[in-house]
C-alpha cells in the first residue's frame, strides 16, 4: 500500500469517520466484543460489504487476540477463521511493506511468509468445508500471491470464487494484482482480465481504472503521465467511469468513495479537469486515501488537485 498521512484540513480519509456502522465495528473489535462484530456481518447484503468489514477488523491493532480466542472457542465457525486469516495477511504485508521485491530484505520475506503460513491453513480448511465461501477464496488470492504459488493456481482460486460470485469486485481487484507483471503476470493478461471484469457487471469498470493505474505506476511518473494521456487510454477511462461509478445501476455502500477518488486522480493526471471535478464534487469533503499516496503526501496531493479541478472544471 502507498504511504499515508494526515489529510489536509476539511478532508476525511478514514471510512470509519464516514460510516457510523464501521465506527461501531472498529470499536467492537477493539473492545473484544465478538457478538457486536457478528451483528455487522449479519447485516451485510453483498460480499463486497462483508469484505470491507473484514478489512476494517483485520486492520485493527491486536485484533488477532480476539479472533484467536473466538476460533479456539468456535472451531467450526467460518467467519472468525476468515477474519483471523485476513488479520495474518495484514500483518504479513506490514512486514513486507509495499516496496517492490528488489527492495524487500530476506528477513522481511521470511516474516511475511510466516504470517501467510498461519493464514493459509485456516482458509484451506474453510473452503474445503464451504466451497461457496467467497470471502475465504478472496483471501486465498492474496495468500497465494504472497506465497508465490503462481499464475495457474491464482486462476484456479479465482475461478472457484467466480463460479459462486462473478461480481465480487474486491476479489477481482485482488486478482488483478496477481496478473500484473510485478507478480509474474503480463500487461496483456492484466488488461484482458480487466476487460473480462468490465463485461461482467457495471462495477467492473473500476478494475479497468486499476489496471491503467498499475500501468502508470510501472512506467514511472514521466512516461506514465504520457501513457494516461494517450487518446485510447483516456477514452477507455471515460468509458470505465461511465460504466461503473457513474452508471445508474452502480451500487456500493462503502466502495463508492474509493471509486470516485480513483477516477478523480486519473483524470487529474490526464489534465481532464471537467471530469476530475465531477468526481471531486461527488466526494464532497471526503476521499479514498490509498491512491493519492502514490503521488506523495496523500492529503496535500488531494487538496492540490481538487483545488485545480474545481477551479478549471
């Protein structure tokens, strides 16, 4: 993940500050209140909503204490096993960091692997008992990537997931990481997968935005900006936005902010200020932080580009 920072005044980056139910979920996790945690997941209407909740719990400091206790008490319950695995995955990436592999030490790789080897058995056992548990399969995409199990195994895991839920956006965005060159894939495969997602459902256009952002990162800032300004790439992003977050059928309880934030960034980098401004206005005084960290201090960069877009767009 890119570096984060305190947001500029008036900008809310933390989704917990935007959604009261996420605030309750984080507080319940911190307090060790498992019944309250389960109430959140009982109300989730989609896999993407549940996946967002898994992320909130897994990112809560020392959440493993609660989760390990619940797993020991309820060994056949899948939810705490999946979330505990997700917590181990989060700890694994904390050790590894978001640096490219050449900048990660042997000790960091060993530490990451140790955490992933704790997560993988929990997930394997869960999917063996519950083949349709897409939350577990989604986490297995990340453990497989970190354990370097390869492209064929990644595709097998994704296909098992997609057989039960072909519109699980969070899982598609995880799978995209695997098929990019940095994890042993190729740009041809990555762009083809993004197009596959776009054809499947309106929100799949976000995967198209993701693959162009990954391509931009790989090329470096100067060449990457030129890549985004290519007419074919620009128009592809326009179509991706219209087909996803701007589509009347787009529904995302928690992901809409990240979606608008991603397109606001992309159109800002292109210099398409009217389209960037539309996404900034849709966000109001909030933003998805992760993408802006690619440019430096997330809060500063968001404030800078939003000011330009609103002035020119």
